[in-house]
């Protein structure tokens, strides 16, 4: 029978003995992050043309369910990531904030398209358009374009998965520092 120290030299993590003779593996966080990243349930928040591109990502051609985004939710209480696709007007901002607040932690946000990122071409001559989702809720990943292609959203979702797998915090995700 191998001694615990012999096992520890083969295992890449650390093995800690417990009083009952069992062991605790320190790589449990890696398993949790892997599971969390491969089962993200998106909450859709589509208010304009980017919503069509977001719908295309769920279609047969792109099929984001292959990557673990199978269950698109209409309820914020069952969602992990909110995809903001389109223009946010001042009347809609409190609704977006309420939906975000109702999501359980950890939660992630993707801003898709020029309107969700910066107000798009509509904020120059109007008072009613919010100049970016990050004025209301924290955004983790931005998807540029007007509207962005479905491949760009799929790339953003996969990038978010990688960041979660690496165990990055929200601040690290936002700044891009690892």
C-alpha cells in the first residue's frame, strides 16, 4: 500500500489527510470551475437587431449547445450569464438591473453589439439611449460589431468559458489580467 507522500508525488495537486483517514484534494476548485464553465445557462435580453444574430447562434448551423450553453432561460433565477443584445433605453435600464440582481451568483454578462457596448449610432442625437450596458451592470465580455456575426458571439461565449475554467475573478475577467 502506497504511503500518502508517495501518492502526493504523483498527483499534481496537494493531498491533505483528514481525521477519518480520507483525503481532500486541493484541485476541487478546478473541477468546480470546469463544471461551471461547461454548463452556462444564458438569459437572453434582446432588444434590437443583435437579437437575430443571437438567435442564429442557437440554430443548427452554429449550435451553441455543443459548447454547454444548451438551456436558454427566460427566468433570471435559473441563468448564469445574461447576453445583452441591442439598444438599452433609459426606460429599460431599471428592468435590466432588476433581471441582473435576480440572477444567482456567480453571474456573468456579455454585451453584444455596438448599441449594448456604447449606445451605438443612436446616442448622439437622443437623450433616451444608455451609452453602454456597463453604466447599469458590470460587463465581463464585449462583442464588437453592428450587428456582430454569430461566430463573434460564439467566440465570446467560449472566451468566457476559458476565463471561468482558469478560475478568474470578475475583476480579472474585466481587466484581462490573469
